[in-house]
């Protein structure tokens, strides 16, 4: 059956018109009236709430003259506005009662000064604060002019109260008589006395005397010819440790000393071109040119040298083109501006070369020392290569990342002992020397630079541990006794253990 399709659908025009007329008639009028009534009711409620809030705000303002609540004024204001009391106040439930209120503000906090200067400032300040039952002062004295009769007798009782309060202290048990400063207050008919907190003190002279006596007793036993007791052996061990820490000399070996084979390189001066080997010099065409100021602040002569040696050097660009470009641009600065993208990387590379120069010298020294230990049979080849690989990793960890490539380029251009070059170590460990991960210790153990078979032993520290190269002569008993009698380091250490006093407070 075919259904006729209208513009609005299949509903017949008469039916649709009648339905719309009914809606526009009674339905529309009733809906509009209902919405208007609801809006009027909401508006009335809102205005009523505003009036209540305005009245409450006025009560609060009149009840706090000068910004502080006054219960008497508040009662008068409540009567004026017809506010009826709610009867007895609701009692507080179980728990800690309210300690402070509008008429009993919280007292000032005690001083937290921790430095000598801060304690002096705190001691010089006088804090007066209110407390129930009277005025509380920081000192133990009470004014006889303003105090009540009950309060006036407080100083007379201070000594007795102090003895009662301190009867269980260490000072009382040891029959030590010491002045006690008390804070005495009459509160709610009761007499309260609190010792005033003071910074801990100590008698340095007495401690020094006791320490000196102990030292003399120990030295007498060490000087005797009898066998030492267990306590004397412990004391001697302490004295020897202190003696070694203060007298041993750490040797700084010079390259080539003690018959150690020295590689034919010298990287002590980053600007001395005469010491640079040819294979390294060839990688830096602008070796030794000025790098200190920013590139834009170079003089005309310096800019011309950078462009002539860095770019128009017969390798990158023909030397004959230099004069032609200079005539076209007329000034060195304009010449530099046109080739800035080519010149700046070369200048930055020279800056990085100077940065890594000391690292190359340190690698030379370390490789020579490590190779000598290997040649003498003190360590095997794996241990030697592990230590050199670890040195490269830690050395690169201390310099900026952009200089790592320069470091590797210089090291790769040099001739090393067999097995000690960076390329030898890369082949030994199995990593690609052209794709080196970031050398940063924050990323954890660099397993890529060591063979997997050695990871466990390296992690235990067995292969990286080296003996300290130091000179130390064990003293005779007589020399040790003379040293210990004047050793202030041991004395200060013992004072620290006995008194917890800072080094800055100990003057010997």
C-alpha cells in the first residue's frame, strides 16, 4: 500500500493542524502560568535568604566593636534584633576541653632559638602574657605593687618548690647544688612553679682534665715493658689509626717513574701545538685559535684566521677562494655572518677540544700504570681492560655530553698498548664503537662496556679494587707515645663522644 509523503512526514495536514492548535491553546497558557508561579516563589525565597544574611551580618558587626567579640554588647544587640537565646549551651562531649577562649588568648610561643646569637636575643626579650588568675611573667619575681596578697608570697615558696620539683633529678641524686630559676604563678587558687628551660651546658675544663688523666694512664701502660692488656691493645690500635691518617703520604707518580713504560705523548698543555702528535693535529685545522669570547665578539683579524684556517684550508674549500669572498663581503664580520653556520661548529669543536685535553692526559697516566701492573703479573688482562673501560666511562661522566665525540676521536687517533685502546676494548666487550650509549652514572651499571661473563665479578667490586699507593712508616712504641701525647684529633673525637659538643665549640 502506497503512503503519501508530506514535507513533515506522513501525518495528514488536518490532524497535524488540530494537534498544534490544542497545544497553542490551553496547554501553552497553563505551562506559562506554572513557570511564572515557580519563578516568583524562587525569587521570594532568595530575597528572604538575603534579608536573613544581612541581619546576621549586622549582628556580627555590632557584636564585635573594635574587631573583637564582646559578650555584653552581643547580648544587647541580640535583644535589639529579637534574637532569643537557645537556652542552656550544648555541653561538650568527652574529650579534651577548650583551653583558650576570646577572653583568654593563647600565650606567646617560647623561643626556638638554636644559635648562640638567637639565644641571646631570646634571653633579652621580656614576654608578658595573660593567664587565668593573673598575669604571668617569664622571671621568677613578682611585683608587690600589682600582685594580690596570695601572689605576693610566691617568691618565698620558690626555693621549697624548686627542691620538691628537682628531688628526682640527676643533680639532686648527686648532691649537686645549683641555682634554679623558676616561673611561679598563682592559678585558680593553686601555686604553680615551673623550671625555666635553659640551654644545656658543660664544664669543658673538667672534661679536659678527665680526658688528660685517661690519656696519661694509657700512655704509661704503652710505655711499659710489660705485656699489654687487651684494653691497651685497643688503645694502641686507635693511636696507630690516627697516626697513619695524619702522617702517611699518598704518592702521585710521575709518568715514566719506577721504570714504567711511557707512551710518546704529552697532553699537559692544550695550546702548545709543538706537543700535539701529527695524527691528532690533523683533526683540528684551527688548533690554538682564540675561543674565550663569544664568536660574535671576535676581532676582524681573529675572524679572518678562523675562516681561513677552519674553512678555506685547501681541504674543505680552496684557499684561493678566500680572497675573492673577502673582496665581495668587504669586512670580516660580514664575511663571517654569511658563513656562520659553517664556522660556528668548528669554533665550538675547538672549545670542546680544550675541555677534554686534561682527560686525555689522565687516560695516558692511568693506562701506563695499569699496563705496568699487567706486565708485572699483578693483574690479568681482563682486569686491566675492565679498569681502563671503567676509567673511560667515569671520565666521560664528568664532562659535557657534546665533548664525548671529541674525546673518542682523539683517543682513537692515538697509538696505545695492545688491548688498551678504545677500539680494542669495544671489540673485547662486544659493543659497536660507533654507537656508544650515554656515559652517565645516573643510568646505572654500564653493562655494554664489559663482557657479560664478567658482570657479576665487576658488580662485586673485585676487579675494580686497587691498592692505595701511599708511603707509611710504622712508628716505634716510643714515637707512638710521643705522637699520642700531643694528638688533638683523638682528644676532640673523645670529647665529641662524651659531650656531643660541636667541633666549633671546642678550643684546645
